[in-house]
């Protein structure tokens, strides 16, 4: 299951810079993760300064 980015995202781009597979891109008002490309490594979640990235519940 791919990670998701919540509305707490402030579009800083840190997650996109850290993603090893380039699965994160800027969306409308927040960054988004392409579920088909995400390898579920968690690097983005660890890099996010706002803790806006997590596994879906």
C-alpha cells in the first residue's frame, strides 16, 4: 500500500527530493504520491518536516 500525503503538506518539496523512485510530484495545493510507482520505503515520511506523510489507515 503506497504512502499518502495529508492536507498538512505545505508544498516544501522535501519529500519529492528524497524519493528514490521519483513517485512524488507537485499536485493541486499539495504534493501527491503515485501509488503505482511508490515502493513503500518510507523515505518520504521520514523526510517530511510536517509529518504529513503516512501509510493509509
